[in-house]
């Protein structure tokens, strides 16, 4: 789900506070986080009740439907001092500190957020209706419309009523077509693709671009992308938006859950007893484990990340075993490493990574590739 880290001014973790917070929120499960997100994205705001506590532990957590919640405002301070829950048996007032209030994309000064799915559904309906209506539009206007022109000779005299009778008769005969019957006394203009055309392609493209503004990759719901690069770009943008959602929830939980507990129950003062609180969520990525491995092992070897962080990138649980405790199934692996190093030393292509300020070997020779990687 996520890991809690409490650090001092030097960035060192304070395990005493972390352990107390872990016990306090032991019953906060993944399902609660999932429901918080679902309600916030669907309704614009989500509410999690955390009021009941037993032995410094949250004992009964459940979500409340946003439609039943009404804020109780402090008119003097302009802040929320509580919530009124409209239930079947009447209204119940709940103190603000017993509710986690998570609004999504709320305007300044607004208590409730805006529904992400609501905007998404509007765009989807617009696209669907346009594409469904396209068949009818093409049926009417893509095929030529014939105009039946009735012309009266100079030597013939017809009254207006008689001429209109002929027009009506032809219209009755052409009842099931889109053809038009007129007299030569009516000025007309031909309708077709050559002129007076309403081009539907730019319209559909514009709607899909508007859909893309919601940063939801169409390839995830069966849509098409131009190429693999476009799909990766859309997916990367989507991952960035999900990271923003993680940070939003992190701020809410720290502000409304962990900071009050640390100050009130543990009597720890921010800025003195601790400097900051972080919620570390699992890393989101579009890469497969095979793709991650191409940069993961060199990153471990050069000290950019720890082996425990590498396991997290691969979605492995638990801590990595110490290198000295690793058992290699095939001893030839070690022999291959030693042989590659010896060969590189003989040719002068070997660079000792432990020596500081030594130029790096960028030729790729003597690198040993995966044979030097620590498992």
C-alpha cells in the first residue's frame, strides 16, 4: 500500500514515531485507500470515518457516502468544525477530527471536489452520439440528391395551383427517397460533397483530442494510437497523473491523520521532535521487469540505488539478502566474472570502480556486461 517515513532535520528516520503510527493505523487497509480513490473520482469527494479508537488504534474504519454529508462551518473562522450525516434515523453530527475528507480537484474555497468520471462520461457520450449519428448523416448527404425540375413551355399556361398539383404528385411517387421536386420558378443549390459539405472527420478528431485532454490514454480502452512511441508517451503521461493522485492522498492523510496523532497522542512537536512525514507509495511504471533489469543492475553496481530499492522496483517484497549470504547455483558464473576482469586488466581496458577521479571507460570494452551484476 504505502510506507510511512518520519525524519528529523538531517533526514534520518525516527523509527520510534514510525512504529507508533504503524500500530495506530494497523487497520487501515488497501480496500480503504481504494474506496477513497473510487469515491473521490466518481463523486468528487470521499469521506472516511476514523472516529472510534481502542488502545491507541483505529478500530472501525468505513466510508460515508458524499450525498449524505453536509459541512458544519465555523462562521467566525470560516473553517469546517464538523460534519452532519443525514441518515435514515435522523441527522448525526460528527466532529471534523473524526473524518478524513478527500476532495478531488476542488476549486479555491470549495468544500466538495469535482468528479473526474463525470467529465469523462460527458465526453464519451459526445463521441458515441457523434459516431452513431455519422451513419445517418452519410446516408442523407454522402449520396447525390436528385432535383426533379418541372419546367413549363412558353406556349403553355398553367395556373399556380395546377403546377403545384404536379409537384405534389411527383413527391408522392418519390416518398421513400431523398429527392427533391421543384418548379423552375424556384432557385436551388445542389447539395453534395463538392460544396455545402459538413466535414465530419475534423469534428471527430477534435472530439478525440478533447478526450485526450483528460489524460486518459485511449489505448487503455481499446482506442488506437499512431505508433508504439505514441502509446508510451500517453502511458507515461497517465502515470504522472496517477502519481499526482498519490501525492494528493498523501497530503490528506498526513494532515488529517498522522500529524494530529503524533502531536496529540505522542506529544511530538513538528520542527522540534521531527522535521517531516512522507508516505512512500509503490513506484508506478509502464516498464516490464525485463526492461527494468537493463538499467537496474548498473544502477546497483554504481551505487545509485540500494538492493532493497531495486527489489521494490521489481515489486518484490522483503529485504535483499546480504551479498555474502548469496549462494550461486552455477559456480561457472563466478569464474566467468574473474576471467573477464583478468582479460580486461591485461588489455588495459579495465577501470577499477573503487578508485576516485579516474576517467570512466565509455568504450564498453571490459564492462563485463551482466556478468558483473550483483543478483
